C-alpha cells in the first residue's frame, strides 16, 4: 500500500517535527527603515554566523542550528536579530562576542525557537 502520509503522522509523532516557540531573547544588530539595508545586514550576519559556527573553538551558542538570523518588521523599522536564547544571561554572554563584529548590538526580549 502506497500513501503520502508522513511517517510522523502514521506513528503518532506529529509534534516531534514542529518547532516550539516561547519567550526568550535575541541580539539585535541593527534597526533601519531601509529594507535593502536590512537585507544586506541579514546576509552579512548569516555569513558571519556560519563562519563562526564552523570554527572548532567557537562558543557553544553557535550550536543553535542553521544560522538563526531574522528580520523583524514593525513599522517603520526593520530589525535584524540573531540567536534563540532562553535566558537573558545566555544572551548577555553571547553579546560580547557578537558586539565585537556588530558594534551597537543589544539584547532584546523576543519570541524565540526553543530547543527540543
């Protein structure tokens, strides 16, 4: 019998593939009204994150998965943020590393993707 039903549904594991979100923190690296500037910063931040994560001695917060860098739009600003930190202490610990590359970065509360 052939079907297109995902194995997660057939085995009653549907929630296993769904990302959970909750209150946490991210590091905001820029805020701008210019969409193209936000897109350029996003690309720069993703490249930087991947470069840092590939280093063998990188801090553990780079183990968050595939480049957690986001653009959030709240009129009139585009905000580029990175990371999914459950605690403010974790975000502040990462801030010193991030601000070396992105001066003016700051920890902000946000809805984040929680680890499984």
